[in-house]
């Protein structure tokens, strides 16, 4: 009887030891967690109302001027280069004589990555706009040829029936900048159809920009975008005594926390204050950045975000990169291209 009890106790000990072995943590499980990625400073360069000004206007400006400044700027930080509308339309003879193709060819050489549409982009109607969109996206022929420089794309999120009228214009562009997933949403100014000829929009209508921006910003966040930028051809109507106009109304209507930066037309920028969800205007003098001869050193520090103007809008945005196993879905897709 005593021997049987000893055998039973031995069996229980074996069972307990075996159970402990089954629940033992795998090797390295208690090791320190990987260090979270350091914040990444992303530089956003933007020009609007370019209008194909290849040569200097008077003694300043010109494609070479912006291109040289941007080339120097890109040495500082990982960069996203944008164009906030009116890339063509109302162009000077050097561009207009060649059906405005030089305006887009120059932007390819200047390194523009994403553009949105302004009213002047519709000056010659849908067929011409489609030709410009196709030219922007065409595979590169190097530094010369019909498609010099790098391809870029146009985005517009608030054009109803766009697929019936235009090809190759998406609501959002997704890019990986220094490992950070960035979404760029395009918003056309709502009054644009009233500023061009009848029929120049085809059957498209411009819908509410705030609603479209909020909608696609939510989609972008759900897809893993760590930074959401709205690129729009909206601006101020006045700056004094307080900033007023479509741009301010638009920014105030955005859902807090969805959009990080609003890049508008005409050399102004609004940066959403991530501390108290208030929209803070970062203003520069009413100077068309395309015509600047020297960088305008106006610096704002808004909740850790710096705004600096140069030959074009120059925004420094600090993005907190998320810890992801193997990178986010959009980041993996970009790497596979």
C-alpha cells in the first residue's frame, strides 16, 4: 500500500513537471521590447498657381529657380513635393504655344510627386486636362525626350462622376516617405466651375470639400496612413484683422485628429494643432512663392511642428512612426513597386 502511494506521488510530480514545461515561455520572450522607432521629420515642399512660368517673371522666379531651391532643400530632410493647383492654364507664350505641355514637363523635372487641380487647370476643357494628366504620369524618358524627369500623379476627392470624365485621377495618393506611410488627399475649390467656360468640367460637379476630406481621411487612417495631408486649391480672402475665407472655413470643418496638415494655394498653410485640435494659421506675407528671389525666413513652432517658407511653401512635419511587424500594408506595397 505504501509503495502504491509512492508511485502515485511520483506520477503526480511527473504530471506537474510536464505541465510546467508546456506553459514555459519561449526563449527570449522576457527580453526587452524593441525600441520604438524615432520620430521622422518629413519636409513638404509645395508650389501653387505655377501657370507654367518656365522663365522668370521680371527678374525673379522661373522653373530653374524653384528647382534649384528645392534641390538644396531636399538635402536636409526626407521630402514630399506637391503642387496645389493651377499648374497650367493662363500660361505665358513659352508654355501655351506648345499646348502647355512644357508646364507639366518642367514639374516632372522639378520633382513634383503629387498635384491637385485648381480652376485654371480646366481652362481648356476635359480633353486637354486628360492630356496633361497622362503626360504627368507617363514613364520617364530620362532628362530629355517627351517625358523627362519623374512621373507624378493628380488627386481630387471631391469631383462627382470623375470616372466618367477623367482617367488616372484618384481621390488619394499613398506614398512611403522615410518609412512613414503618407496619404495625400486632393480637394478642388468648389467655385471652380463658375470660373471657367461652360462645359469645361464635362459632367463632373464639385462636391463639398470638407465632407470629402473627412471621408477619405478616415479611409486613409484605416489603411494605416501615419500622416494625412490635404492638398487643396483653397485660399484666404483676407488676412486682417483675422484670417478669413474658404481655407479657414475648410480647415475648421475637418474632424479633429484625422488630418495632420492642410497645404493650400497661394503661399499660405494651415497646420492642425495636435495638442488641442484647434486650427492654427501659419501665415506668410502675401508674396507669391513662385516669384521669390530669396527664402523668406518666417518660422512658426506650432505644437512641435515647424513652418518655414522658402521659394515655395516648406513645412517640416514630425511624424511618429508606428511599430509594425514587417512594415504596414501600404509600405509593403510601395516597396514592391
